C-alpha cells in the first residue's frame, strides 16, 4: 500500500491501491480449487477482519473528497469480487456433484438370467411333421381311446380268435373294466390298445364315406424292451375310404410321407406282408446307412387295402367303396430321420440327447 502525498494520513489507501487489492482478491478466488478454499478466500477478504473489510471501515475516517474517490473503487472491487465468487462457486459445486455422483454411483443392472429354453421332444417333432404331411394331403386328424374293447382292437379288424396277437403274450388286458361283455375265454374284453387300427372302425361307424383320417396315439404291448421294441410306443393310423382307390394311391401316399420325413433321397422298400385287416398287405422299409458303406432296413409302417370284412364291420359296403390303411411307427420314423440307433434313448429323457434335436 502506497501513501498518498495529498492526504495527511499515511494509512489512507488511494483508489488504485483498492483496485490493486481487488485484483489480488479476484485472482485468489479464481485460484480456489474447492468450496472450502473459496470460503477461506472470502474470509480473508470480506470477513470481519478481512483486508477489504478494513478498507471499507476506514472510509468513515476519510475526508469527503477522498472518501468519494476511494469509495467508488471499493464499490467496483465489491462488485468484481461478488461476480467472480459466485461464478467460481457455481463451477466448484458442479465439480463436487460430478465427483460425488461418480463415487456414489450404484450399478443397478445385473447380468440377465436367461431362462433355459426347452424344445419339443424329438418324437413330438416327428409326430407333428408326419401330421403336417397328411393335413397337406387333406386328411382330418382325430384321436381315440387308449383303453379299448377287444372287439374294436381285434374282432372288427378281422382278427380271428386264434390270432397269436390276441394271447396274453402280446396284449395287456385291463381286468375289472367290464364295458365289453365277458368272453368265453374268460377275458374281460377290455385292453390297452395294441395298435391305433381300432380307430378305423370307430371312424367308419361315425362317418359316411368318403373318409380321409390320420389318428396319432399311444399303443401298448407286452414287449421286453430292446433297441427296436418298447412296451409303450406311438403310431399314426391312416385310413382313406372312397369310391375309386387303388394300391397305387396307397403307394403314392406313402412315398410322399417317407420323402417328407426322411428326405428326397431316402431308399425305400415296399414289401408284401400279412395283416388280418388288409388284403393285399405290405410293409414299407427305409434303408438306414451305417456311415461305413453298409446299413440295414428299418420297418417304418404296415399298410394295405382295407379288407372287405373290415369295411363291413365299419358299416360300409365293400361293393361300393374301397380303402387303404396304414399304421406308421413314430419311434421307427424318428430313428431313421435322426439316425438314432436305439429307440430306448427316446424314453431315457437325457437332456444331452434331447437338446440336440
Ligand atoms: N396295426 C398294425 C400294427 O400295429 C399296423 C398296420 C398294418 C396298420 C396295416 C394298418 C394297416 O392300418 O393297414 O402292426
């Protein structure tokens, strides 16, 4: 602080002294790096014993002329100080908030728990694919009872009393269910259907010709499980009855099924066979390559032209209509389709196998 030669007191500051003090204070405000430092600067200059406060207080002791000039400088410095301080405060507050927000931030996101997605069982996929083919050919899909009377399962299907399939060896009889009349051989007449074929009879009894139906379902036999047999398995029965059907219609239908399910290049064998309910009868086999140049034939289905006795049991006149029928093994078809060598694998429910389809 210099002394003004025009005043008598060496302690009275000149306006320039005040402005210089103001510049110094503003520089300190701008240099403050946090809010505490800023408050300290305010205290140094504007507090009770602050350097600018002292100047202000000394104004009262100046002569009017000097007071006016110094007072103006004090006002300027006051205004500068206020403006600078508030701008600096805003900046430092924003800075503080940014640091606090960053430090206290909580990540409320979690890695998503992706639910494991199931898929349809390969047998169900195969069943759906087979039904798609027959729906495309104009067939209606129907289902029927698994507990069946032996009249529907055997008699009506032209299966004589002495047919080996009727003995307890193959058929699982249901004792205690007496819907069908008791028979001479002592059976109750109720059984777990051994085939979906009884639905041929139920369909004919319920509908006038023409009929084109596909009947998926579970069937039961007293079989010891091995690679190609299980006691519970699935079939799709097909029945077409119309006024002008021949063996070539059956053949064309079965080719369409096999190509759609196994592939256009599937190697097939249509081979004569015997079934009580069809005449003539045939089985369709598909070649399953073993990947080493060899392979084996796998039976996919039984089929034939519907026997006149079966048409009669269904209430139809064999002189007026003909029909063809077939029973597709769904497990067998899936084995060929997916190259699964043992059909027991479909029932094991090992997810490692099931999730690969
Ligand atoms: N029901 C026969 C079986 O389970 C399969 C069968 C053969 C069905 C010939 C038919 C058919 O409709 O015409 O072995």
